[in-house]
């Protein structure tokens, strides 16, 4: 990055040399630390649920690496002169409740006064050094599985415009606040070759990271993509967040769309997600088994969305 020589040592398993969801540092032959940090401005109006969503989002990077989060520290930017402290209390309570659900201990944090509200956490997890999952390592024949439906960015745009019904607002809020904990636990019993979580770069942006620079390509089944009900209709209305256009511009050279992939679904595939699901690759013979396990554990939208091929290296065909 800009010619800067960053410090490192032999115990860094995952560092800055390749972009991944978190950093990993080996402590002993049996223990490695996973470290990550994430915070952002409110994505929902309710401060309690904003806290829950921000915490789930921060924890997700540890789950995506195959680890178990253990401790967290709050990061808060708060406009104390213009906003009631009760709002901050509700945000923190939401974060704490999500940490409790995850079995994670809050051990500190830092706050500053700012004109714009922001909240998130730094999270530390643990994993065996030999079991670290990264974005890289997909193999020809792998099936790609996605655990949550897409469309949160588009639906949130509709919510801000007052166009989403209350039932959809509640559904999307709870979806973003749901942990990837159980999905990560289930993955530990299978031969997962690569894993990431779907967040700001959208589905295709994160999949592009998984195959960029590797000797494989990907084929996506458009009809198998799980989508939040209403998202395609809102996309057709033009309720597309600006991040989706940036994601498309950045990765469009790697994507080949077929005639059966309409513009609305394309927008959803580039839609920036908040606290999205896990996307991972497993051998074909294990895919149906893990999909069934995911569905048995309340992940009804989980789907085999495509496969990895040795053809068209570095390209995604939809």
C-alpha cells in the first residue's frame, strides 16, 4: 500500500499481503488469534437494533475465518451536543445483547465526540492455526453455498424512502442482526476450501475477491440466488444504493451476464450488504449434506448458488 513497508513476523498467518476478512496471528502450535474491527453509521432508525446489527456485523469476520470470537471492545463516535444519551445507551445495549448471544465478553472500548453517529466493535477470536479459513483456495468442482438472502442495501434504501411495509422492515432488521455463528459451527465439520462473508462489496464483489489471481472461474445459477422478498421490485423502481454502482464499476470486467439475468437481479448481486451471510466453497459430494444441516438450523434461505470451474480463469459467469 503506497510503498509502505509494514511490520510483520513469522507468526502472521493472514496479514496485509492479501486482503481477507480478518488478520490471524499464531500464538502457539494450537492457538491463533483472529483480529478484526468494523464500525459504521446507522442503517436503521431504531438505536437498539442498530447496536445489534453493528455487533453482528463485526463478529461476522471472525466466523468467516472459521474462528470463535471471544472478546470485543466498543468503538463509538457520538454527537453528544445534539443527541440524547439515551440513544447511546440503547445502541450499547443492543451491542451487548448480541455479544451475549454470541458468548463474547465486552472488555473495553473507546468513544469520541463527533458530529455523526457511528458505532462498531473490534473483536478478537481464536482458532487452531491449521483450521484457518481464508477467501482463497477454491478448487474446480467446489459448490458455492450462500447462507443469507441478498438485497439489504436496496431494501434499506426503500425504508429510508418510506416505501417498505412494517413487516419487511422488521424482517430485514432481524436478518441483519442475526449471527453467522451457527453457520460457522456447521462448517467446521466439512472440507471447506474458502469462505468469506458478504458485506459492502456485494455478492459479486466478494466472490470476485475469492477467485481473483487464482486458476479458477465461477459459474452462478441466477435462479438459485436467495433474494429478500420485495428487493427486485424496489430495484426495478431504481432504489439502488450508490455503493452498488461502485461495486459494478470496480468488478464488471470480471463478470459475464447471460440474457436470463435481468438488470434487477444484477443490481442485487452488486448490492452492498450489511451483516450478510457466509459464502463458501465445498466439494460437490459434501454440498447437499451441509445445505441440509443449514436448513435444519433455521437458515431456510441457504442455497447452492453455483460452482467453481477450471475454465475461464478469473471470470464469473451468471
